[in-house]
C-alpha cells in the first residue's frame, strides 16, 4: 500500500497552512486613516479637511464615513456637517482604559529599564500621605539608601516627590506637604520655579538631596485623561548616575514613561494648567 507524504491540508493555499506575515484587509486599513486623523486632531472636522488629513480625496473618504457612521464609530453633526468620533468609538476607548493596569505594565518594564540606566529603578504612586514606592528593581550596583516597598517619599526634597508636586492637584499636594510639616513650601519662589521647570521638561532631578552622594531622576506616566498615574525613578551614586535633565538616565526614563503613557491613551506630554499647583 502506497504511503503518501503530503500534508493532509496540502491542497490549501500556503498562507492557510503555515502562518507567515499577517495579511490584513487593505480597505479597512485605508479607512482606518480617517479614524486616526480624528484622533490626531482631537476635534470634529469637515469632510474635505478630514479627507486631506487622512491623505485621500473627499469622494474616496465619504463611503468609509457612511459605513463607520452605521457602526457608530463616527457621528456627523447635523448642524455643521462635521464628522467626529461616535458612541462606539467612545465605548471602545473606555473599555480599553479599564482593561489596562498601569502598574502591571510599568512593573514589566522595570528590569530592562534598570539595565539600560545602570541603576536601581522604582515605581511610585500617590498614596494617602504622598508619593509611595510600590516596586523596586535593583540595579547593577547596590544603593545604600532606604527605598523599600511602602516607603513614602518627601514631596519637597525627592525627585519623585517634586514630580508629583508638579502635576498633582494643588489640594492633594498641600495635604501631603502638611503631613511632611512643610505646608508653606508652595509659597517658596524657588520651589515654584523648580515645579515649573519640571512641567516644561517632563523630568525631575535631585543631586544629593536628602542623602549625601546619592542622586535621582524621575519621569511621569500619564493616562488617557491626562492624569499622572505613576512615576518612574532611577536612584544611584552621583558618581555613576547622570542626573542631568539632558543626560542618558533621564532620556531612558523619559522614553519608557512616554511609551507607557501612549499605551494608556495619553496623546500629549502631560497636563498643564488647572491640574498643576500654582
């Protein structure tokens, strides 16, 4: 009896047997440029402007918009005729935000970040009395300074504390400063200048603040609503850790923090204005 070596599905097309490069549906990808354009601009748009932003003609864009409208991905204002994101797009966004755990996502990044920075790194969130460290990843060299899970950082004198002071609502910052016994800190012009610089640069640094010979660099992670959800901090001896705003450590922290922020739905560098202390 002859033996057949052919695969039982050998008559199928190659891509149906062995997965190769994923192949999508081109029309969906083309139409998706309209959704991306609405997200990028952040406002309802006229057909001609939306089509131009998506790199297509108005005649080509219109059928996609009709279909997206039937699905609820796009809505057209009956008064202006402008197109904006619809109810289904809103539901998808809210569900996506609910499914993302910023702390879990950040913890996964810590080992690689510690290696790239060459120092101990940590995650802190805003707790009952201010910035609280919830995860630490040891770097190549030991740091002889208290940075354990549950440690509450000084708002005024640590890199992560200043970062939270720059971006958290003023009332919460005042409560934390009062707990530290430093309620008048926000009235200090020098401290106010520090906070303004942190908002502009997106990085907080401390060189030999509370501990001699130790420096730290911190970067903020924002969610899709522009809220500061956690802080990434690198800490180490000033002899080995570059604590300059334009230094390598700050660059690594900034890139990781911004990548996490984008995954959480943030579209900009972070909130300014009414969310920050004045």
